[in-house]
C-alpha cells in the first residue's frame, strides 16, 4: 500500500510503521481475522493500538483489514479510502474439491462462527472443529493431519502467495463471506485533507459502495464477532446486489435474503436488507447466538 501511494501521482513520502495489536497475540492472521470461539468479543482488539497511534499523531494513515474495523469509529477518525479489493470468497484447502464431496463426519477446521454456521447448515453431519493461528499455522495443522480440510479466506491465501493451495473456492451463494472480507480500509484523522487526498488516489468507488452496504448490515443487526453474520455486495454498472446470512452457530436455524438497488444508495440498501432479515426473525436468532456465546 505504501508503494501504491508513492506511485499515485500525489506528492507524498511514505514510511511504513509496524504496530502490533492485541488481536495479533493468538489472532487469526492476515486476511482471516475472525475470532476463535473463546476470544474477546470486541472486534476493536485488531485495530485499537493503530487507531490510538493515529489519534496521537504518531502515524497519518492506518491500513486495516476492513472486516476487523468495528461499526463505530473513534471520534475524530474516518475511513478515507478503500483500495481495489482482493477476492472476497472463502476457500477450502485439503483433499476435496467441494463441500459436497466430503465424506460423512469429515473434520473441517475453522475459527469463524459464520463459517461454522453455514457449513453445518449445508452439511450437519460434518465435524466442524476449532482452528486457530495465522494462515501459515492453519496450513501446517492441516498438513499434520489434524483436519480433513480447512476453510479460510481466499484473500489471506492470495496475500501470502499461497492461493494455489485452495482445492475449492466457495461462491457467495454457497457461503456468504464476512462483511468486508478481502477489502482494505484506509483510516485517517478527520480534517487531515492532504492524507485523505493521497489515500483517495488509490481508492476504488465500487469497493467503497460494497463496504458501505456490508457495514450497514453489521450496524443495523448490531452484529459482533460472536454472531454468525455474513454480508456480501457486488457492484455491476450502477447497480448493487447485496446478500446476507444470519444463523445459529450450529446451523440449526438460519435466514438468507438479498436485495438489488442503486450503488449510490449502498448504505440504505444495507439497512433495508437488515430490516427484512429482522422481520423474518433474525433478531431472535442473533439473541440466541449471543446467549450461547456468553454461556
């Protein structure tokens, strides 16, 4: 990203400042940052230290995995640009080229409640087991024979140069991705117009619309890392197609819906779809999921 800013045509000098966050300690790694079942529910653990550095003026621009960014930003900060995204889909890694071809009782590794819910909604016979660590660690555990297959974000494999290890890619109609999956969000201080202008030079308008729609679903549903929620938007021309999933962690109850509208109304479409999900019973499903998560 620093290289892209330097080549953007804007007169900017970039310096990369690495900041280790609370989420990096036992977190789930690049491009695949959904939390394990016993992790803290506060998604901000992946971004808090970086945002604090922004607010203190130690850095001028933060680069986040968008699905790690909480729905509400700290006062004084804003998402100023969204670069062209990576592939948002989930990927199967292991000795199977589809979920349907897995044998009965196959052991599937994932740390994500969203993936767990959708896997069990598709195949209730599967043994969906907890899988922690960054992407490299997960792939090592698969190679050690701890799982038949694992399911991870394809974007995480791409960023590590290991996309070729995916044996299958799950289309959003089969498994709805996490809101913001495969998307980077550039965050800066409000009023820092020079930084915002430089960031906007590497931004992608379609990606902005996608992220606005998906984040609107999270906000309207009051979703967290402990609630199995998926949201995925596609932009074609001036239209935006948004689909969403809400389910129980065990896949025993779930709702899916989709909506089509103008990309310029991305956030409104997200809210409208959430209202339909809530009218269909999503609120009760999420309440039960939260109750299970808190014991």
